[in-house]
């Protein structure tokens, strides 16, 4: 019996299992990217509100963007690879840039 093609053999499905796990990890990473972006906007809003003369229009724009991100996160689906890839490319770079600017490494 050739176990590599036997559907009852768990090893025969190893590629499918790995692919499903990778897809789930990518989905969770995309959700985290969106959550990080929302946190960045929350911090920027707090910084602006703490100013003696906060720019209310800027605050509203940032709140709207944060709300848009929350909707995007809620609408994200596990099997939407194109959307997940776009999020990780676009937001992942923005999050890395923000972290590099705001959390410098100790010398």
C-alpha cells in the first residue's frame, strides 16, 4: 500500500495542513497589522489632543481612519489572500517605520 496517496494516512495531507496553517498565520498577522495601525492612530490622536491648541480637523480625520481600519479588520476573511497580502505589505511597512522612529534601539 502506498501511504503517500492513501487519504487515510495523515502524512498524505501534510501539505494541506501546512498550507492551512500558513494561511491562518498570515490572516492573524494581517489582523495584527491593522490593530497596530489603529493603535498608532490612537496615540497620534492623544498627542494632538494634548496640545494647547489641538487641530480638531486633524483629530477627526485620524478618528475616521481608525474607524475605517476597524471596519477593514472586521471584514477581513481568512481565505482572502489578496487582501491579506495588501494589508501586510502596506500596513506592515508603515508599522515597521513607526516603530523604528518611536522605539530606537539602545546603544
